[in-house]
C-alpha cells in the first residue's frame, strides 16, 4: 500500500470512532424529571387508652359503720323484735320526754316546750316511747346520722329537724333501759336560744334522776 492509501484509511477510521461515541449533553440542558407518587401520611396507630386506676387507688375507702348494742336495742324496739320479757323502761324511774322546738316554717303554731314523765307498768313494755323512738330512727335513716355509746344515742338534726338524744340507764345485769328522750331544735339557732334550751332540758332531766316515780 502506498502512502496515499494508508493516509486515507486513517482518516476513515478516525471518522468512524468519532461518530460512534455519544454526544455530550449541553451544559445548560434541564435535569430529567422523574414522576413519583404523592407521599401518603402514615396511619395513626390504634391505641386504646389505659384505664385510669389512680382515682380508684387513691380514693379513701369508707369503713363500714359500726352498729352499737344501744342502736340495735332501739331498732329492735321499733320493729317489735325484743324478747317478750325485755324491760325497756324501768317502771320505778319511768321515762322523761322533753321537747324544746322552734316554731314550724309554715308560721302556723309556735315554739313547743313540753316535758312529760311516763311511769307505771304500761311504760315498762315500751308502748309509750316506741312511737317517739320510731320518729328519731326515721330521721336517722333519712339523714344517715346516728351515733351511740354506752350511755346515749344521738340523731343529728338540721333546720326544722330537731336533734334527738336518747339516754339510757343501766338496768339489772347491765341491760340498758331508756331513761329519757329529748328532741331539741339546734341547727342554725342562736346562742341565746340554745342556752335557754339547755337550761330547760337540764331542769327536766334532773328532776327525774333524783325522784322515783310516785315520790313526792
């Protein structure tokens, strides 16, 4: 091959190499845009709130109310459940019923200040005082307010509902008998009123404690 032919082959080969190489992208060509699906927020987890046990744990537990022998005695009297030979009132001393009550809210009537002493064999059966005790216990259940100890039971009152005091005397063998039943208006009453009430009630009860039935 002569020099002219060799030069021609080199020119053809160089052209073929340049034409097969990819053309570089222009410097200012826009970047390719790839379509992607819209991002969806992750679903909220299904969480069940834990029960609030704090209140149940921290809440004070109310202790059951203790029912004394004196309260059971009064409730059995009203219900007619005492044994037939039970002495409710000592016939030698009787029972004193005292009232010191404000005027009713209706305006009809006035203050009631009364003292009754019941003596005799009929009183010993409790028939005379049963209705009075029933009134006291009915109020105790309605207001959920009664406290008793060895010597008395007290039923708390409110406006136009008197406070009840049932006092006991130790009978034979330690069995309690009812000595007195007092109903007195105390709630929202003035100090002067309460002082008058105490004087009246103390005088009535002292007379009973110092004098047997029938004594003069």
